C-alpha cells in the first residue's frame, strides 16, 4: 500500500492516493491488534474493492481514448 500511495501521488492520481492511504491505515491498525476476526478485515476489503473499481474505470477510459 505504501508503494501504491507513493507512486499514485507522484502521478497525481489523487483517488488512488486517498484510497491507498486509508487502506494503509487500516492495515497498520490490523497489525497492532492482538487478536483478529473476520469482520476486522471488512473495511480493508471495501478499500481494495474501491481500488479495483477505480482501476477498471481508468482502464475503460483508456480504451475509449485509444
């Protein structure tokens, strides 16, 4: 997530930067928990889904431009 955040920031892809930053924060919080349950990963799964949807949108736009 840290690499994605840095690379997206350098490319000024603000949506990716915001979502990857939030996902990184969630990962950090999970690492600090002593015990984990399935529900603890829900917020992270939502952020990852947002990243995939944004990637698909950009890919579709790129295909339309070509």
